[in-house]
C-alpha cells in the first residue's frame, strides 16, 4: 500500500519537474524570438471579443439596474379580513414583503393572520 502512495508521489514530482524545465526552456526561447505582428484576422477576432465583452458588461449592468429598481419599488398593500371585509391600506417596498408579514415605509412590521389576505398594488 505504501509503495503505491510513494510511486504516485514520485510520478507527480517527476511531472512537476519536467513541466518546470519545459516552461523555463520555452521562456528563454520566447525571449530570443521577436514577437510577430498579429494577422488581420487575429485583430478582427480580438476586436470582436472586446465588443462582446463590453456588450456583456453593459447588459449585466442594465439587468442589475432594472432588478434593483423593481426590488425597491414602492407598492400599496391592502390587508383584507376575509370574515368582515375590513380593508386596511399600507405603503411598503417590494423587497420588504414576505408571505405572512411586511414592513411599512414608516418602519412598522405588519403580520398577516390566517383569516386575512394581502393584495399588492403597484404604484
């Protein structure tokens, strides 16, 4: 069992040493060789990649902006007692509304009973 572990470790170390020597040889050769000018196709591909990257960043920022806008939108919450029909209206932010409770703009936390229902009306 220990021989298998030692053999595996020796193979890993040998590969590490081989890769290090190979990397050092390539580094010295690349210093000696002048860097060639990229072709026209490579330049176009690089420009396309940059444009795609810019498009993705702008798209991500737009999605974040609209998502945050929806999350912080102010809504009107109507709490209706199903037995009496009594309606109480509150103002809250969309992100502060949970399934059985919400927090008003004034800082009050309202809990909804099982006999009440909640209606959310966007402004």
